[in-house]
C-alpha cells in the first residue's frame, strides 16, 4: 500500500497502510521479536504522510515510534542503526 501511494499518490492507500500497521502492533505487542520492525514500518508510513500533509502530529508520532523501536533494539543490530539514523533525521526535521 505504501508503494501504491508512491506510484498513485492516493493518500487513502497510505492511510490504510497506517491502519494495518497499527493493527499489526496490537497483534504483536512489545516483547514480540517483530515489534521494533513493525514500529519502524509504521513510522515510515507516517513520515510519508507527513511529507504529503505536513501534519506535525504525524512527525511527533514518528519520533515517538522510532524512539520506541530504538529502545527495543539491541545496539549493534542493523535495525538499531537504522532506527537511530531515522530518529536523528526526524528530530532534525522538527527543528
């Protein structure tokens, strides 16, 4: 759905992807090995929507999600480095 949004520019596709990732997070809560990755993927969808709508609430949520993903990841793990880089980028966008 995120790719479809990129190709077609239909925000409804992105909104649906966001809804589905929120549902996935309910099914795989903290403690589940996929939780940090799911947090990161939801953040990616929200940052795309932020770029389209410039809704600061999306950026705030992205920062929170990426911080949680980072907190749940192990330093040295590739997902840790990705979340750390993304978080730094999102925090710079906030300035």
